[in-house]
């Protein structure tokens, strides 16, 4: 009996690690549980409350990510232009040509969405002049501003176009399940 109990106690961490519970992200008084296939990561900076890795199904493509930044600006008129400026449109097109804007209501929150595809001039810390810029061609970035009462949270799903295409339906479903 003792051996069985000892084996069970040793196996507990392995069993619980194999089946992690999906995280619920709070948006003010509202929340939504993230999809199970998103892999929780340590946040890369203090502005992020959560960060998730989206594992690329193809070896030659980078992974994608989803980030959550609470206590953010609720006004898309202030954030969307700055985010659009981080993209280089192809010859003959404008950033407006490669951008889509959407807005919807869900569970008492307003969600503003900006979806941009093209060459992304990524900076880990966008406001830091010392932060190195990386040019990432064929990327798709979807930003969302979730405004719930007095709280605003910025979300971003980003990665190579094919990776974001794979994970975007779950991202959209996650947004639409806020309650």
C-alpha cells in the first residue's frame, strides 16, 4: 500500500503537467478562457500580463504569439495609426489597403480589431529608441482593444501569415466568448 501511495505521489506532478488547465484572462469584470493549444510562456516585458506561444505547424516558419497588455489606452483612434505605421505596404499599395478594421460588442465589452498583413517592422519595445527593429516579411498581426467599463486591454496575435491563419479562428472565438 505504501509503494502505491509513493508511486501516486511521484506521478502526480507528471499527470498534472500533462493536462494543464486553460487560463482565464480577465477584462475588467469579464473573462474568457484561452484555447488549450496556446502554450503559456513567461512574459518578455512588464507591460504584458500574459504571453502565449503558437507553435508553427511547419519547421521553416517561426512560431506565432498572443500577448495580453492590461491597463491600456481604450481609444483605437490613438493606437491604430501607430500600429499601422509599423507595416510597410507593398509597392503601389497604402497601409490602408493592407489593413482591416472591425468593431463588435460581446458580453458587455466593446472589441476594436485591426488586422494587418505585410512586412512588419517589429520592435520588442516600440517606445524604446534603443530597441532594435526587425523586418519580418509576410507577417500578419491582429490587434484587439477590449474595452470593458473603465478597463481597456490590448491583445495581439502575430506571426508568419500561415501560422496566424491557422490560429486566428481560435483567437476570434476566444474574443467572442468574453462574458
